[in-house]
C-alpha cells in the first residue's frame, strides 16, 4: 500500500481533551480519524500530536492533507 486509503471525503470536527492523540495516516482505522493500530500491516505510522487544552479541531479524513493531522481543504479537490 503506497498511498493511504481515503477514509472520508470530508473532515472530522472533534472536541479533544488535553493529552496525547494519534491520527490515522493509513486510512484503514475503524476509529477514524484516530489510529486503532490497523496500520501495522502497512508502511504507514500514526501522526502523534498533543493538545494542551480542551478545544475543537478539524482533522483530515481524506489522508491527503499537507498539514497532518489537520484538514487543509484538500478533500474538496478529490
């Protein structure tokens, strides 16, 4: 698998608690947009990120963003 699977063609808007999070980069996770370990059968690795305060974020689900894990609007051209 050379390219990630497009999980959805729209972003996920989620409210996250402070702490460590892992964004799915392969597109195979059943817990989109978060990693569930499915990538272990691929060359992909999750993108780990830290949130310092509770806030709403917009995470990419098309897996084509140039600013992982955040949506940059790339899905609109797919």
